C-alpha cells in the first residue's frame, strides 16, 4: 500500500470516529434534555455544564481538523448544500468559506460538473451507500469518496473527502507517454535496442538490432552478448555489468566493437542500464547501440590522410634539404676547380691539370647521379614516372650497373663477386631496376674501406620470387640508423670511407621502386662488419605489382 493510500485510510478512520462522536454527542444531548425535563435536582445544572463542555471540546477538535486537513473534507445537508468544509476549499474555489457554505452545486461549480455532483450526492443519500468517483476541475484531477451520515438510523447528511491527485495523474500520464514513445522507438526506430536477462542472454531485440548484426530475434534469444562482442571488450563489459548489478553505477557507457553474423566489424556507442519493477526488483538489462561504424571509418580515413600529409611534408623537407645542402656541395667543389683553372692555368703542370680534370669529372658524376635520383624520386612521388615492365635477364642489368661503378670499385681495390644464374628472367622496368641495383652497389662501394669485398647473389624461391642480395664488408650501421633508414623525417646520411658524399635519398628511392614492382627490401647490418641488403621481386610483375 502506498503512502497516499495509507493517508487516505487514516483520514477515513478519523472521519468515522468523528461521525461516531457526533452521533454519540447527539444521543447524549437528547438523553440529557429528557433527564433535565424530568428532574428538578440541583445537580442538573452541573450535568448540563459538563455535557456542554464536552460538546464544545468535540466541536473544537472537529473545527481544528477541518482547518488543517491536507485533504478536502465536506458535509452537506439533504438539499446538497455544504454545511461544513475544510479550510482548503477556499483555495480550490477561490472564495472564503462563508461565501461557499449554504450554496448549491450550480453556484459553486461548472454546470456539467455540478449536475454530476448533485446526482452522485442524491444517490448516496437515497441508497445509503458510499461511492468513489474521479473528477476534474480547472485542469486538476481529484478522487472523491462520499458516504451518508446516519441519524436515528436514517441518512440525514452527506459527508466525504476529496484528494488532489493531479501530480499522480500527470506522472502516470507522463509514464504512459514515455512508454509509448519507447515502444515506438523500439519497434520503428533506427537505433538497435535489445533486452537481456541477468545472465546476459538476449530475451528481446528490435528490428534495427537484428538488421545491424545479421541475426533473427529467435537466433539472438539462444545467444549471450559474448557471442557478438569482440573478445577484446568482454572483460571490461563483464566488470561494468557487475558494477551495475551492485548499484555502483547507474549506466554503463562505452565504445566497443561487435562481430556480425557474416564476420563484419560494427562499432557501437553503447549504453547499458537496468530496468526494475515498482519494487526495485531486476527485470532486464536494456542495451541501446548507436552504430558509429561509418564515423570510425571516416576517423581512420582522416587519420590516414593526416599521416600521408605528414609524410608528404617530410618528403618536401627532405627534398629542400637536399637542394639546399647536398646539391650545393658538389657545385661548390666544381666551381672551386674551375676557378683554380681560370686563375692558375698558365702556371699549372700537365699532371696538376689532369688531377683537377679528374676531380671535376668525379664531382660532375656525383652531381649527375644526385640530380638523376632527385628527378626519379620526384616523378615517382608525383605519380608521373613511366612504368614499362618487360622481360629482363637479371645478370645483364647487374653487369651494366657494375660497369657504371667500375671506377669507384677499382679505386678502392674492392673485390667484387657475383653469383647470379644466367638464365634467371624476371618482368620489370629496366630503368627502375637498374636504379635500384646501381644505388645499392654505390652504397656498398662508398661505405666499404680500401681492399674490402662486395658479394652479389640471386636465387629463385617458390617459382614466384627472385631474391637478390648485395652484401659488403663495410663499416655497417647501428640499430638507431637501421630504424630510421627509410624514414623521411630523420636524416641518416653520412660520408663514405673516403669522404664520398651521401644524401640518404638513394635508399628511399630504392624502396619506392621495389614496392612499385610489388616487392620488398630488408636490411641486416653490424657495426664494423658490414651490411646486407636483400630485395625480393615477383618474377611476374602481375602477381604483386602496385598499380599506382
């Protein structure tokens, strides 16, 4: 029983006690009058005063009750006119009590309501039985109980009380509206919604939920939430669900991944709460999922674009750094030699002129090699470098590159060995493949000291890939340099063992060209022992080539 019902019951009991008291006093008063009429005893005045005092006290109690009653109390005569009212009727009707008492219902209430009230009142007096009715006045809702007051066994007065239950009615209506909205959202909405029991097994799921995850409602009712939850989220979900059951949290909100029936990933912004009955007993878990998969994909795309932008900026920085520093150095050397010849040619010996000419040739070769790499790299990054794959003999391409670098190899007395089967064929762009091998050989020669060795090998693996290695006995690289070897943002260039210039651009270019063919490049190196570059290229470029 609610507090409101308890209060009504107490007031009802109080009214019954007052009725009994009134009936008792009326009977005592009548008995007293009869006794006083038959007696001339001197004590009669004393008795009269005592009974009068009791009557006054009862009237004061009753008046105080009417003055302070939280509910509306009324007494009416047989003509349905109020003869006693609680004080709060003044606020209900907007009139003082003395303007209300003795008036008809038509004078106090709207005609339709007044007629209904008078009809109900007469029914109570005629049948002598209580009734309960619901009424509305000025946008407020009331429940009224009316009952007869019997005098000498006959209903003489009408009494009752009215309770303002507007707040309760509005709350009930709001609850009905809320339930209606929820039913509409549940059945017609686009949000996936499901209900699960205490064991987190599905008991209901709306159409949007079934459509999102690919299961029918009947299939879901045989499943736990774990079945469609990504394994990485289950532990956290269980922990938070226990917190819900222990009333440590009211709502569990999270972003998580689901796995659909066809093994797709669906990202959801999830809200889980407990629905209880009026006594606070658990009914079910309510799960609402906002499908944010498209948002997550867009977020990943933006993240990828940002990474590409950062990479592009790093490439530009690298490009400008080469132009500003590395390209200027060979030009300065070249200009210095030409200045010496212009100023001192008349005094130079033939040997000195020969030496300067050789240095100018080397400087020009380095400059040309650098410009060639810059141009190739720029064209690749802009996607305009022509890609013309054709069937090639790897040994022929390698021999051409060795011939180009023969002077550098001979000057440092490097021992070069090559083990490439003469019948190994692959489909590749000859210029791009030559650029890769030439750069790797150039680096091997540059960072290998006088008298060292360079070894070139190649073999076919699984009839699909050709694996080629260029290994040297040079100065090697530490782990930090290896980590940043193909990074645009970190400068790793250094001079060769004889002071040969290096930009670090060659390896970046090699990686781009190898990946253009659908291949890969790996590096192994030990400081002071040497480096080993391994490249893998598909024999048929159509099996792995990158199309961009």
